[in-house]
C-alpha cells in the first residue's frame, strides 16, 4: 500500500479493528517504519489497553485538537518497538468533540512535521460521525471483516462510503478465519467474500487463542510467536510491497488452493 494515512475500519463492531491496528502498527515499526497509531474511538478508548500503554496516558487526541498540549506531549512512545507511537483517545469526551477538518490538519502535521512514515487510524464501529472523522484524512483503508454474513454485509456498506470519500487504496483483512469450518461449509470462504465485496485481500488472520492472551497482557501478538501474530506480520510485509505467500492450513486444502489459484502462488 502506498497510502501513508490508513484508516482501519469495518462497520460492524467486535471484528478486531483495534487488535489489527495495534498489530499492524507494531509490525510496520518492526519492519523499519516510523509509525503512529491513533485511537479515534472517543469516549471508550481501548487501543492504549491493547498496547499495554494505558498507564502512560497523560494527554489525548482531544487535548491536541483543542490546543491544550503540544503533539509531543500527547504522543506515547512504545519502549518495546523502536519508532512506534500511540496517540490515545479521550475517555471523558464524546465524538462530537472531534472536528474532521482540525483532525485532518493534525494528521497532516504528523506526516509533514513529525516525519512519520505511516499513520494508522483506529476507527469507531458504525457509519456515523466517528467513522467519517476517522476516514477524513485517510488515503487508504484496511477493512477488517470476519467470515460471517453480518460482518461482510456491513463491510460492503463501509467500502461504499470510503469510495464516496475518495479513499483510493482499500484493502481487505479477513480476521478470525477457522479453516475447519470453511472446509465443512459452515463459514464463508474467501471466494465468497471476494464475490460479495470485490476488494482484494491483503491478509488473512486465523482464529487464535493467543490473541486473547496478548490483548489481556497488553502486548501485540507480533511481538510473540503465534499464528495470528505471524499473519499480521505477513500482512504488514505485503503492505510494504513484499511478495509474501499465504500459509497453508492442513485442515483446509480446498480453501488455500483457491488462494493459490487467485494470486498465482505455488
């Protein structure tokens, strides 16, 4: 992906946007980029917890937007990964405190003044003002979708809204795939999702209990050794233009044979 400012969104809540933001941000930083992840879910604020940085929050995004602090005061540097930073959301305000135009100016400053290579924006669920503000400065989008009908339907709506806002690079991340269920016909396959959404996927993350552990301890999965962590790392490498093959799951040969056919793998 060439986009420097990427919104991570879905439409449906609970599909793994925040986990995706934390892990893709950490993975890109591990690959040498200077990355900032921004939590735009004002009033809730979960990205700091997933990243294990909640105890270090002093100022937040709204403080920056309202000029109550400098950007450098609100940015939290992750000590485990060089060049990874967090700009947290506010827990005490609501989404109406976010002005899209001011937010665009702040994001532009992160690229031009703070010299970040990549800005990842963790969007709130839904299609209301919070989403529209999160998408306002975006040049690209990672649409996170679970292989279930309701998630795919909501993703379809989100993709249409992103296109209407001139977000040019839209990529799909299929999260929580269960190969055995796909093989038995009890879960949507990637071919089904492609037929419905018409968006090229850039990553597939399998269902992995390790994600629950990593979230609870506040450590992105890409910093450990889990299947999901490896899948997020591979996704980040594809975002940087590397030709990374998709893994093979023994439980579901038919599923991955479709991937190899679609994307020219061995």
